[in-house]
């Protein structure tokens, strides 16, 4: 069976302008990712991991080279088209707490569906129960731990059944046990068919969860596993 290609990149370059200078961050990167795959990208701080993930997530459109996502070229899409694609097909998880503190955990998750025009309290409840997190539903983000918040943020990212999940150091602020839980949840999302791409500092955790590990080093991407 032909594998479903989610991302296809070749010769990707990215430079930032700083003062009068050009800083090269990505230098001719090629990369592919498929449905059901768990891919980790490791590399030291400042090597360009977030830059790369932002391009994959259609948050940054100033790059060179060829980038296709879901067989479409973001370079030829309008901002509205990209926003719609982000909302419906891409789930994001960031390192730092991003839940809205004035809403409950449940509302934070259901809001994602409302924004996509597909509200269903029942579907949100089912999501909480399939990840055994019913107990957290009615809690305010202020009342729950960092690890729990990250797991709720993941449910929110999963709420619209995205085909692609992008996680930027999702376990960066968590202890080992909570990191394992979050990665276990991501792995489950992956087994349900999503393509998961995470960026991490932690190579040993990446090794136990990933199908593939790539290292971003000196502006290039290398395969480690
Ligand atoms: N908006 C920006 N303008 C200029 N330089 C930037 C900008 N964002 C990131 N950089 C630089 O690009 C490099 C890569 O940053 P980043 O992608 O955040 O790395 P990582 O996520 O691996 O820590 C760093 O040297 C950083 O200082
Ligand atoms: Mg980063």
C-alpha cells in the first residue's frame, strides 16, 4: 500500500535578517513525513528547531525551496486558506502552558472545535475519556499540574482530529514521569493515524518513542535513526 505523504520538502532554506546581517538557519533541507509516523527532531538550543516547525505549521512563509503539505504548496495559498488548513488539519503543542486560564479544561478543548465550526460537547467528553482524563474536565488550568496542563493542551490539539501534530519541546518543562505520559499520549495519537513531529532536547526519550530521529546541526538535517 502506498504510504500517505503528509510533508514533502526539498532544498528548504531559511535566513533571518538581523540588523544589516543575514543569518542562515536552514540550508537546503530535504524531509518527508508520512501518516502514522512519529518523527523526532533533536538539536541544541538555537539550531533552528522552532524555525523549522513554524514553517511546517504554516506560521512562517518566508523561506526558500520547495515545501508541500497535504500535496499542496503553501507558497501559492492565501493567508485565509493557510489559516483554515491550520485549524482543521494541524494540531500544535508548545513547551509553555498555552491554556486559557479563564476557561475550564473541558472548555479549552471544546473551544478548538467551536473555532473550526464543529462544536460537539459529546465529542470533547469522549476525547477526555479515551485518554482517561475525565477527572480533569471541570478543573481550571490554575488548579492542575504542569504535566496535566500539557496533556490537556494535547487533547485540545487533537480535538479536530488533525492529520499532522507538531509539538515544540512539549516535555521541556516536565519531570520524567509526566514527560512519559505526554509522549505516550502523542504515541496514541500517532497510532490513530496522525503524523506526529516533535522537537526535543531529550534524545533518550526520543529514542524510546520515535519511528525516526533526525538531528538539526549546522543548518542541515541528519538521520540518527
Ligand atoms: N525572528 C527572528 N529574527 C532573527 N533571528 C531569529 C528569529 N527567530 C529565531 N532566530 C534565530 O534563529 C536561530 C534558530 O532559532 P530557533 O529556531 O528558535 O532555534 P531552536 O528552536 O532550535 O532553539 C537562532 O540563532 C535564533 O536566534
Ligand atoms: Mg525552539
